[in-house]
């Protein structure tokens, strides 16, 4: 796994962001990344329950980042 992908997963876990993880076998997992002491796997809380995914099986990830807009906006 690319070092940047692993770092991105760790940031998503700290921020409790929604992620989509594409695996090398073509599967995809959608859920909330969670901080873990395991250095070999990432924990993802899915609708079906927690899933542990080895970092070596991850091909790519997408992070869903929420923005909070304060005040009045005009277009």
C-alpha cells in the first residue's frame, strides 16, 4: 500500500470521516474509519458491523469531507 493512502486512512479515522475503500480484489467497503492500535489493519464501521481490512489489500480510498458553513451566504 502506498504510504499516502495509509496516512489518509489514519487522518480519516482521527476525524471519523466516511470513507469508501477499494480493495485489490475489486470489492469496495463503505463506512466510518476508526482509530485502532493495529498497525497492519484499518477498522471500518459499516452498516453491517465493524470490518478489519489489512492495509496491503487496499488499492484506493475516497474520503467524504463535510463542510460546515456558518453565517449567511449569497450567490
